[in-house]
């Protein structure tokens, strides 16, 4: 099972849409600090926010498979 590399995805999404962490935070209804800890791999987004980020990335034209990590669970 693959997991999403949210730090890379968030950074790519912000770059693609020319957004700061603060601007992205406002768009999804979280604080700047929340986006910062996600992007710096200190925490993962909650499932409902993960879904929103994936939707935004797809809408922005990012290839989501590029941001998947292979799981060690076999």
C-alpha cells in the first residue's frame, strides 16, 4: 500500500499555484503553523484535510503518483 508524501506534495502544490504557506492555510481553513508542520514533516494532515489537499493537487494538474511512497508493510 502506498502512502502520500505530503511534505513534497504541499510544497509542489504551493509552487504550482504560487501560494505562500499562509495563503494555502487560508484556502483550506487551517493556520499557517499547521501548513508549516505538514510541509516540514512534523505531522500528517487529518484524513479530511488530506483528501482536500489531494483534490487541490489534482485540480492544479499535479501527477499524484509522483508523491506516493511505497509502504514497508507486505
